[in-house]
C-alpha cells in the first residue's frame, strides 16, 4: 500500500506491472519473439505513475530486443 511504502520503506507494499506477449511476422505467421517481463516500482507513491513508468520501461526493453535482432 501507499502508506506501507511511505512509512516502512523500500519494498514494503511495492507495486508491479507484468506483461507478456508475442511478436509475430504478418506474412509467415511465425512467432519472432515471446516475452514475459515484470517490473517492480517501490518508490512511486501513486499507482497511475507506477503503471505508466513500468509499462514504458517494459516497452523500451522490448524495443531494445527488436533492435538487437535487426543487427544479427
């Protein structure tokens, strides 16, 4: 909870976001990438801010994977 994070400290009542998904080639219908990732945010006091920040970080990680695969 927000109160636990504020009064107890790091990790207490922390929120998290988990996303899983697949990137599929439209032409061949082959799965190119599957991912399942979770981000923990114990320092944000509001849930909307935590959701936005964690979702953005996961999206950036997936984008980095795509960029790395293009360089292969």
